[in-house]
C-alpha cells in the first residue's frame, strides 16, 4: 500500500463501492489519478486550436506516431513496448509538472522531481504492475533499449512538428537558436537516421524562414 504522502489525491475524492476487490480498487484509483494529466499543459501550441497542448494529448499523439513511424527505426523494436513507454512517460508530470525543454534552470532538478513523482504515482498500483510500469519508465528515461530510444525520438519529434506548423512556436522563446534546437533534438538520430534527417530539414527550413533565430556561427547539420 502507498504511504500517506504517496496516497492518490484525485482518486481519494472518488471512493470505490464497498466490496471492490483490492487489486481492482488500486487499478481504478490509478486510472482516476492519472486523469490529472489532462490538466498538465505543455509549452507547445496546438495546430488546430489557439491554446497549448496538454500532456494527455501529447501522449496520444506519440502513440499514434509510434504506430505510423515504427518502420523507420534503425533497430528492431517491439512496437507494443514503445507504445507502453510513450503512454507512461509523462504521467509523473502530474506531480512534478512539465519542464520546458529550453529552460535550463528548471532542468537542474528535473530528474530528482520526476523520480520522486514516479515513486509516489506508481505506488498506487498493485505491486506487480507498480514494478513493471516503473521499470518501463526508468528504461525510457535512461534510453536503455532500442524501444526506449525510439520512444524518446517520438517525444522529441512531435513538438518539433507543432513548432514547424506554427511557424516557430516555442522556437521563438528568447535566447533559443537553431543550434539549440538541433542539440536538444539530436536524440532522434539515436533511433532513426531517416527521421533525424527529416527533423534537421524542418529546423533548417525554420531558420531559413526566420521562425527560429540562427546561431551566430550557424548550425552544423
């Protein structure tokens, strides 16, 4: 059982009926708790609406991208494992908050915040699922497998598509240059040479159009 400081917050407001089996109760509490992901907003603006996307929308988009783009992985991957990773990876932001990719100050304690959040969140689940989901989350964070590297590539490619479609989006953040974008997105190349080539083309085109400032020395692609 989770300790008091790890107890679900939203799920506590939705008590389960008497007689609900313990395992099912904990699974349902987790499902209810992660509904909060829909209220964690990212920096990326949507293409279809004048607002920022939330984490649940982001995770759904990554899952769809995985189904469509898995053929571009440089290594054989288990698509179902990648799907699990992209659905799970941002759940910790319910407690840790979203950390903007280009915010170096907020990134300083990001790993500590997110690991503490993972401890708290996955503890809601039955022990076997707690351990399994936490292992997948750790594997994603460490990019410790071909599946984790491809999942991370999807995570970096998706906002790139939104920024390109929005003629800049978060690329227009003060101080961000095309070299910064290339550096932050380079993990795409760890999973797929073809998708990384495509991503570099988007960044280069964005710089050509002035949607992202060029670094003084210019990017190397």
